[in-house]
C-alpha cells in the first residue's frame, strides 16, 4: 500500500566563508548605525516630550527592539543574496 521512500543520503554541504564574512561585516556596520540612531532618537524624543529618565529608557528599549527586527530582516535578506552554504 504505502511504499517507503528510497533513502538517499543528504549531500554534504560546505560553508562559504567568504559570503559569511561579507554578511557579518555588513551587519556589524549597519547595526552600529541602526542602534546608534535608536539611542539618539530615543534621547531626542524623550527630551522633546520631557519624558524624563524612565521615558528615555522605555523609548531606548522600544527602539532597540525595532533595531533588532531590522537587523534580523537584513541578515535574512543578505543570506538569500549571499548563501552561507553550498552543496558539493
């Protein structure tokens, strides 16, 4: 009735270190800008709206979470362009 599917050995994959290094380097550069902008923006908005220290820290957390989302999206998109692994 149900035939078992033939067992095929998975093809070994090798890591493309040049692509990994390119994406990691770009991520470091972009994350410095994203998180720098997050902290500067939270500081500016907190001072503009007179939110005080607690408000500034709350905005820091919110903007850093947004920065993390941006960085995850960047790395995922970059991995599609520069794949980290290749089949032999």
